[in-house]
C-alpha cells in the first residue's frame, strides 16, 4: 500500500465501529499494529491522546488495507505522521 492510499483511508473513515466494539479501542488497535510491528506500543502521549508507530514504518511492514480500514473504524487516526488514538 502506498502512503497516500493509507492516509486517504483515515481521512474517509468515520469511526463507525467504535460504539459496537466490546473492548478498548486503544488496546485493540495496538494489537492490530503489533501484528505488523511486534515491538510496537505507545510511543508518546498528550492530555487525551496516545501515539504509536510512525505510519511509514507500518506501511513498510505491509499493513493490509482491511486492517487499516479497521483501525479507522475503531477511531484510530493519523496525527503528526504517527498512528494515534484518543483515550
């Protein structure tokens, strides 16, 4: 997947599965990310947001479109070129 294609997925996502998720979207999202980058985790935090891996690393690791779309649907986003999620 190319970078612009990856970014577009998140620009068009509406977080539509968040209210149906029976688990913590932060935890679930980190599990998806760790399928591609096993040592990934929380790499930074602000007042109400956590940051994980750089999107280029995730793309290079071969993230599938389906997983990128799922992350968007559970309210993950791209912030400062990193995967991020409100907590």
